[in-house]
């Protein structure tokens, strides 16, 4: 059993869907479970729909229409796939989505509504791909991953209930997957009261790893629009180089610091069962790409990771007394409560600073709660965090140029620069 995962870029248009068909046809003799993300930038569009729904901006109908037009343009581009069965399936999914966003919601319910709405991107995408493959004679079974990936109710970043998930996948999904190719969704799961949950942004890689772990898969292949794991984003650095082999540990470090090619949680389930991960190009599928495994490959390149839309929060006590253990305990408790993941942390005797992704709806409430503790909070937005992993002499000059450094942190062979 092999697990394939295709991201949004691979299904952004009709040609992309057809290309998936060609790749799968080349592996027709193998047992496959295929995880597919939402098409193109559909998740971003659905996030706008969530905002419109919760805050009543009046854009709901227009956003829904744009989403429909985009997906139907792909369906029409697939020619034979524009069948009554296909259209009925997609129309029913959109009808369900329309009913959902018409239900009144409050800002306090934002995370819950987010999970219920954004999941539709994966549901629509996988239905389209499954129908297309059937019309091309490629037998497959569409399944709803929410029936197999069981989570808690931590919306937008749900945690897997491993025992229950492994049991249901082993007992119910494995016999099905042994018979034919399975098409399913990444990113989504089912919570304690059968509500939809999501595993965190870009969580489809993680879904593939979960299925691989529970099915004792031979391997996982993530199909990307790049040649494999690069030492930098090719869109940011023209001379980015392919890393042919990576050890699990280096891959975990790169993912943790924000390398977008692999989701941070993906590696651990694979490492636990020694399942190799391949990152390959769906544009040039015969190229070798990158293998991530337990082999001790020496990483001999510096790796550059760029994270935009960062915010720096600087906290101080109003009377300039020391920030002591009690203050830190309260601060970290609030960060966990508001689901803010810190990319950098620094503290001195009278201050505590952290850098995080700028999630406006979470940050505003966090600042309010921090101020209630008697802390003054200074926020600096529109920053970029550049991380150099496995740094060598000259690495800093390569990427920073004349950028203004707001904050710098060096730990071992890793350097972080917050710049603007």
C-alpha cells in the first residue's frame, strides 16, 4: 500500500486534474490511497466566506458564486466528466454549503464555523477528481475522511485520537483499500459530536501521514509543483538547490521552522514506523525528487525559510518590575488558550517578546487578555521572519541584504532574523 498526496496546485485547473489521472495510470498496478487538497486557492476563498458569514459583511452570495464558477469551469474543462451524476454530486455539496453559511453565527464561534465551512474545499475537489478518474476507466472509491480520522474538538488545529483512528482505519478502511484505489480528503476529521474539524492549515500532508501510519504503508509520496525539498523557496531565491536525501530529524527541523514543502506534524508518524517520504514533482513525475528517511544523510547546504505577515509583540510590566515565573506562566497559558504558536521567544528582566503569524481574529483577543494581567503590549506588524538552518559563513549576507533587522536570535546552527 502506497499513499499519494496531491496539493492544491496540482488540481488548480482541468489540466492539473488530467495530469493526476496520468500519474495514477502509471501506478495502476499498485495499491494506492490518494489524498487530495482543495483546488488552487479555494481554501483562501473559503476563509473569506467564513469571515463574511461570521461578521455579516454582505459578501456571502458573491463569494459563493465565485467559488461555484471556479469549480464548474474545471468540471467543464474535463469534458466527459460533465455528467449528470457529477453535476448532482457537486450541486448537493454546494447546497449544503449554502445552508451552512446562511445560519447565523457569532465571532465567538469563529473557529467552529471555520472548520465546518473550509472543509468543503476538499470535499468538492475529491468528488471532481474521483468522477473524472471513473470516466477515464480508472476504478476508484471515494470516501469521506471524516469517517476515519477521529479528533478532539480543538477547532482549526484538532488533535488526532490515535487509538480510535487506528482501529477504525485498520478495521474498515484497510479491507476497502486492498481492493481498489481510494480517493479521499486531506486536512479534515471528525470531532467528538460528529462535527467537522480541521488539522491546521496545509494539514493534508499530515492526513497522508496518518493514513500511512494506520495502514502500515510502504511509503508516502507528496506531489508538489517543485522538484522536491529545496534549500529555499525558488520563488524567493533563484539559485535554490534540490536536497536529494534528508534524514527525519532535519526534515522535522525544517518543517518546524516553516518550510512550506512539508507540514510540521507530517514526519513524526512516518518516523515512528520507519515509513519513507518522497517529495516529487507532478510536473516532471519521472524525476527522483527528495527522499526523507531514517538514513543518516549529512545536510551540506544552508536552508533558507521565509515567513511573511509576522507580528512582534513586546510585553512589559507597567511598573517596570521584573517579569518572573508567575508572569511567564500566565503569558504561556494565554498563548495556549488563544492557539498562538510562537515562532521566536525572547525575554529580559523586564520584558517578554514573541513573534507569531499575524492571525488578526486571535491576536486582538490575546492582547486584551494580556493587558488585563497588567502588562503593556506593543505590536509591530508587517514583518518577515527569515530562518537560516544549517547556517554557514556568508549565509546571512545571502538573504538579508539591506533589510532592517528588528530582532535576531542564534541557536546552535540556526539563525533567525525578523526584518522589514
